[in-house]
C-alpha cells in the first residue's frame, strides 16, 4: 500500500492569514516479526521507590527500525542498539500537568508569541520575502479536515494556520481544554517541551530510548501490543476512525477528531500508555532521513550504545524545503494516522518536524535518569 508523506512544517502562509509553514502526517510502516516472550516485569515509581508516575525501562539490546517490505526508507535498516536503563513517564504530559507548570513559572509558549521570522525563513526556499509584521501573529497549525475526499498530495487542504490557537485553545479561538485535563497537551513546540522538562527535572528521551520503551519488550512486533492491529476486534490506540476516508471529517461527528484522555487504552509491556496513537511525541534527536543507514555503516553491524542522534538535520523528501532545514524527530503517530495515509501508530515509524511549529496533534512525554529500582 502506498503511503503519502507530507512533512510537518509551517508552510501554509499564503492565503489571508499568515505565511507560516504547514505540516501534516505521513510516515512509514514497520516490520512484522516474531514477538519475544516473556513479557517484562512492570515496575512503577511511587515517589519513594522511583519517581511517581514513571515506569522503569531496564537496559537492553533490541533491533531498532525495520527491514519489512512495508517499512519506509527512513526506518531502514533494522540495526542493533543498546540502551541503559531509565525512567519514563507512563503517559503523555497532560493539560493539567502543563497548566501547573505555566501557573508556577509564567511560561509563555511558542504559539502564544509572535512568530520569529528567522525560524520561519530557514524552512523556506531561498529568497522568499518576509511577510508584513502585522501578519506575524501568535497562533499555530490546526487540523481542519475536509468535507469530501481530496488529493492526499496536498496537505494544505486539511491543515491551516489559526491565529490564537495554542495549548489552551488547541483548535483556535472558541475552543478550550476545559474538562480535558487528562488529555495530552498539544500545540507545544520542541522548545516548550524542553522548558517543561527543565522545570520537572527530567528530559526528552532520545529516539532510541523512545523506540525501545515503545516496543514494551516485543522484538520487531508491528504494533506496541503485538502483530494484530485489533486483537479480538478491540482497538488498542487512538487513531483515525476509518468510517470516513482521511481527511474527511464527518458532519455527524461534529468535526470531533481529537485526542482522548491518557490511559484510555491498555498499557504496553513496560506499563506505558499511548506510546503510539493519540498525539505525536517530541524526542531529543535531530532528524536525518538516512540516520539509521549511516549509523549501521559506521558501526559495522555492532550494537550501537545509547545513540544520541545526528548533529544536524537532513531530509531530501520535502519539496521546496532546504534539505538541512532544522527538524527534530517526532514518534508514535496520532489520532490522525490512517491505514491509507499515515500508518504511524507503530514503534518504528518516525518523522522530522519543524521544532518551532506547534501543532494540534503533537505533544510529548519525558524520561528521567534516576537510580534503578532495587
């Protein structure tokens, strides 16, 4: 099955609003391989024996990426990686948690500030002129969907820059997170996630740590829960509802294509919830489309210990965007991932995203370096 691959950018700044880049979903596929028994022992922190709300991820070696015929080139080749043990948040950072951070610090997110032209300019072809200052207004990218099937090569049809959209109003003015305190916080940039991490005394996971944890002890399984998308007919994650083709938003649903509360689905083998689906997750690494290939060649097939990612970005797959435009890795897919368009609710799926571009389907979770449980 073919997969379309639009990139996550603030690139839709042509029409009446602002010229800030757009971004949308699009990724690859993961290998279908045998799961490795037995399931790991779940160890959760309680504030005394480990940080509260976090699960212990033991050290280990695993096959990162995928060699499946369904995989995208940026997931290949599968290669041996070893990571040290760490603690990871059981869930995405939620609206309630982020609100407490803002209450205590007065932090103002990227989407609540006027866009910085320099961070936009590097994502555009050389020579694009700066827009008038009165168009550079605070806001963020919002999924709006379509009323009928469209050409999936043009993601500008279902994403738009909405002035006033931010983490408190993810869909823009008139929307709210009231009653959604347990949903993942979205409309946060990589910078916002880093700021929260510093306040919390934690950090963003590396891409390798994230994938190892997402697999939950299953070696090369297609999904975080195994090789069957709906075991016994039961959904295991929040992804696109196929009752309407992507990106058609059914009028009967009232346009409701959103996140759901964390812990709405079963945890994986390490006790982590929503490692795939619901909202994409920022990780620490810069994004290179060829990173796995370069790492494998440089290490001669030997296990790579605690890879920290490349020193710069590289993505030749996005027309009109400089190949070295800054991108950070996002993992896990979201409520917008669909089998026909972006089957990214899989542990090996990966994508690069403009670190300065908040979006209505991107959030994060954190890890912490703390002593292993006894």
